[in-house]
C-alpha cells in the first residue's frame, strides 16, 4: 500500500500494471526514492531533465553536459553498508574512486570487498564534503572548514582544479598542462650520452673474446 497525499491526482487505476519506479501521482518525485528503486542512472536522467525543463520554459538552451557535471558531483559519495576486509567503517561516506580503489586492493589480497550504497548530496553538502579542504573553504563555512583541517592535520594534494587556481598553480587539465609537465620531466631527465660514450660503456661491459680468454690461460 502507498499513501497518497491529499489533493494529488492518481495516474493509475485499480487493476493497472505499473513498472517499478513509475510515478503514481502528479507532481515532482522524491529523488532519493528514484535512487533507491530505479538506480543511479535513472536519477541522473531525472535530475538533468527536470533542470532542463526550467531553462527550456524560459527559452534558454543549455547543453546537458554542464548540468551533468553538477549531477555527477552530487552522486560521487558512497555510504558503506558492509566494510568486509577493507579499512572502512559502517556508515562512512567516501568518494567512489576511493571505494573502488580500496576494493581492488582487497580483491588482489583475496579479501572480502566492501559493499556500499550510492547517496545523493545537495549542492552545498557536496561542495563542503570534497577531499580538498582548500576548495571546501573557498565555498562556505570557511572558518569551520579550516579549523577542522588544522585540528585533524589534513594535507591537500592539490589534485583538482579549484585548489590549484587558489594556490596560483597551473590547473591539471588541458593540453597546456601536459606539455608543461612533459617539459618539466625532460628538464629533470639525465643528459643523453654521446655516441662515443655509448660505445665505451658497451665495450666495458662486453664479454671476452676467445682470443683474450686463450691469452689469459
């Protein structure tokens, strides 16, 4: 049985067959219910379509990829249901990449991987729960974020774009970053050997010939 709010119009009738996750009444659907019943992909499509409807009603055209970036950040956390043989604890909220990485390490050691459930975060919560405390402090609650980071001895690896912009570093994206990183690697690389030096080194390590071995005998 499902409780229908007063004043809502039913879209189904007695004896109808409905698919799992199909809305029974008019109006917006609770996003958490879509995530729980239909999965992550269905929720992503729903959020993108609902946001696009607002802009389309005003005659504004926006590419889906801009909204998809935001939705992806809202769904980047996983809640641990069963830690298995990993270092996680039940109820922890961690990034998906860390969840996948830890499970891969555990499987390589023939251990039991962790099990988790994707969760939906609001935009504010998603911004404040990022791995980089520098990026989080630049958004909201600066004093609290910096105080907690200092008290817990956090270190920022400067992996994302925002924290690198704040620190005045080159952002880790685009062809310019790859070219600069390649130039830096070549700058620190050892000097190449000349042809004569290569021949000399090869000669020092060359095996003895039969004539040299006979003379030594």
